[in-house]
């Protein structure tokens, strides 16, 4: 056998190329999925932050509307 390669790829090299192509496609899909999940998480965090801040502001307004409780004096012990 001579050291020259034939023009046609071997079945093994075709299978290897197919596996590499499929792995690359699957990797690209996985990366896109991770990015979509990250976007969804950040969007939800933003929504929850806005709700929390609104609730905290409402609580602060409610506390400000309440009258100050009268301070009670302590009785001295004899």
C-alpha cells in the first residue's frame, strides 16, 4: 500500500465528521437554551424586585400614616 490518500473518505472518517457536526449543532442549541434561560431569570428577578420595592414603599407609607405611640413612663420602685 502506498502513502497516498484516496479521494473518497473512509466510512470511519465520515462517521467521525457526522458526530462532530452533530456535537457542534447540539452545543449551539444548548448555548442558545442557556442564554434564553438566563434572560428569563433576569426578567423575573426584575419583576420581583419591582414588586418588592413597591411593597416596601407601601409599608413605609403605612407606617408614616400611623400616629406615634405615646411613651409610657416607668414607675419607680421603692
